[in-house]
């Protein structure tokens, strides 16, 4: 177990190092002179030189990289060109909004995916199964930004039930918060629900044909007890992994969803920083997103191996 | 013996012909068992025809503005209505098919062109090369697909070509992983070992023995990733990072529609329905193709 943990940690560390290299080179490949952007249009040559001097933009690229990594490890990602706020502060302000959105949409996804997935596995090849399959195909194929626009059209413009956009903090006004978050969460949750539903169905079908399920039936347990106590518990383990792997897609989805519903979260921050050429902010935000993904998957893998010893051994063998 | 040879050859050819007919027939019969997949494939073909024949099919010029026809509801003259500049939405949706198909198909071709050889090499040679490719893939996959694409388009500049490249590069690691996994299991098969024992070189083993055996899995993956790429193009264009106005991309059309939801909701219906139906058809066809190519399903 310890060997596996160390191996897994080492792989994550290497991945993080490669990520930092990609982000650093990527941002430096954006056309345009960062000094010019920071100084504004009216700066003269002397002003530009001063800024280059101050931010070390004239130093050799490797020097700049290691300085940036060194500061990043200590939590200093520089400051936004536009607002002069530190990147960490900006992220700390925006991230909770997106986290709320993400949690709500995972909740939406699980509430749809698990019952429907289990039902379609238990009632395999019946009308229920076909309906569930159709539902998941719908979720996979509908572009979520269009679904968002359609929901606004129906619930806000036509019926006037829900506000079309904006954000109110939960602690200020919980009701206003939820009425504004419900549509974005649903939009973000549908694609996730489709993926999770398929995974739930597949792994439940596999579990239901296992020997221990037959044993449970033959010792006289009621169908309900077998399903809830034996099958679902084991069938949902792979669903957890898929959920971890889907975090990236969820972040990407948040970018578009927040754009449509004008939610001032992390996703909108990414688009804004790209459009305003706010290099330190782009660099910091992308680095944080990718690192978070690596950490989440590390946690998923480790917790997964704790739950299931068979994977632990197989995982160590394949990582070698 | 020449006479004998001819006598044997004729029935052999007949048997061969018969076998071909029955295998074609059987393939069709197996396909016909899946009406949803066939319907999906038919719609994909229909969209392909729309894309190729847009200039002949579209009733109007997709770029021609008409100040007398601004935001008109669907009517006989404009079955899908007109947009905020008085352009015919039906024609714009038809021309938009070209952009979506182009972005969807070419980006995935690009991803395969990079991903399949890289995965093939990594899985075949293992060792340090494999480690390097896999660590790079891990890092690549840690960037959410869309955020990676947004980043790349920022570097390259917004345009259809650059959006296609960005989507393709974003999809590449999936193909590296998939190919590598398939190669790892295939290279241990007896027929691969036999080819090596007969003295086949690395390239011959990879090209003639491994690749044909993993091609169907790659084809299925391609069919199911094209809808994702189509939606990604629409999203990039929607955000203003893909096709630039006035060119009719479904994404840019939806972007414009967002400002007129109250007065001209039809502007938002059609481009979205087009993306949805095309993505759904590709998914249906891909699911069917997966079952159809599965040797266990006879």
C-alpha cells in the first residue's frame, strides 16, 4: 500500500511539474507585449523599460520560470494587471461561487443518474431501460449553453418564474441565491448526469450478475435487501471514479454556464482574464484549475484503492 | 491439368461470390436490427449533403442583410425567420452546417493523426518513451478540455482553423491513451508473436498486425467524439473565440440570439436544434457502430 501511495504521489508531482511548464510557455506564447498591456497605451519607452525591470521581463526565460514556480509554491501567483488585486485574493473571492454551482450540479446529476441508472440495470431491456437510454443520449447530445438559453427563454422570459441571470450570496439571501442558481446547476448537471447514468447502469449490470448476488438471493433475502445492501454498494464504486474524472468537464462547463447566466464565478473569471489579456491572472487561474484536477484524481485513486484491495494491486502493477 | 484447374476455379469463384453476398446481406441484416442507429447515420449523411450542397440548397445568401426584414418571425418567405440584421436564418443554419462539420471532423482527424502514432509507439516500445508520453498525456488531460481550447485559441488568435486546431489538440490525449491501451493488449496476442517470430520488423508488426486490429475501436471513438468537437466549436464561437461574424456558425448565431430572447426567440431555436440533432445523430450512429463492429454480437 505504501509503495503504491509513493508511486502515485511521484506521478502526481511529475504531472504538476509538466503542467507548470505548459502553462508558463503557453502564456509566453500569447501574442502581445505584457509590459505594453500593463503600462497602458500612453506609456513611452522609458515607462515600458521600467515595468520590464520591475517584473523581471528581461531576465532569461528559465530564470523567469523558476522564479514564478518558487513564488507559486509559496502561494504567490502575482497580481492582476487590471484590478491590482493579488491573483490568490481574486480566486478566493470567485471560487466559492463556482464551488456552490459545482456542488449543486453534482447533486442534480446524482439525483437523476443513480435512480435512473439502477432502474435501467434492474429492468434491463424493458421500456424503462430504453427510456433511460434515451434520456442519457439526450443529456450527452444537448449543448448545455443552448439548454441554458432555452431554460431562460421558458422560465424567465415566458413564465417569469425565475430570474434570468445574476448572483446573490447565499448568506445574504438564501432564497434569492437558490432561485438564481437552480437553472445553471441544472444545465451543468445534465451532461454529468448522462455520463454517470451510463456508468451506473453498466456497473450495476456487472454487479447484479456476480456470484455473491446469487448467493444473497438463494439464502432467501428479499430483492430489495439484495439490491440496496449488496448490489448498489458495490455498483457505485466505479461511479465515484468517473465523478472524479468528470471534474475537468465540470470546470469547462462552468465557463460557459456562468457566461450565460452571468454568474460572477471562477469560469467567468477565466474568460474575462483571457479577453483582457491579464497574463498573471490567466496563468494563475489555469495553473490552479489543472492542479486541482490532479489533486482530486489523486484523492479519488487513493480512496478507491482503500475501498477495493483488488484495484490496489492491479493499479500498482499497471503504474509500473 | 490446365482443364482441371479451370473446372475447380469456376465453382470456387461462385462460392466466393456467394460468400460475399451473404456476408453483405448479413451485415445489412445486423444493421437493420438497430433502427435508431440507422436513423442517426441517415441524419448525419443528410447534414453532410447540406454542408456540401449549401450554395444550391440554401434559399438565400446567408450574409445578405435586409433592413426591411429585421427580426421577422418564421413565415413562408423565411421559414426559420430572420435575425437582427434581416438575414435569412434557414440559409445561415444550412451554411453553418459546413462550419460545424469541418470543425468536428477535421479536429478529430488531427487528434488521431497525432494521438494514434504516439500511442502506438508508447504501447509498443514501452520503457522511457512510454513514460515520457504518458506523463505528458497526464498533464495534458489535467487541463479541462474547454479551458485548454480557450487557452490555445488565445495564443493562436480566433478563427475557424485555429478553433479546429485547438479542439484537435485538446482531444489528442484521449487517442494516445486509447491507442496505447489497445496496443498493450494486442501486442501480447499470438498472431503478433507469430509475426515477430517470422521476422517481421517493428513497423510491419505495428502497421500490418496491430493497427488493423485496433482500427474498429478507434473508429467508434472517433464517431462518438465528433459530436463533442462540434459542440466545442459552437461554444468557442459562442464565446467569440471561433468563427467571427458575419460568418454563419451555429455558435455565433446563438451568441447574437441571446440579446433578443424576448423579441425574437426563434433566433435561438434553430441553431441550437441543429447542433442538438447533429450531435444526437452522431451519438446514435456511434453507439450502433460499436455494437455492429463487436464480434460477439452475431
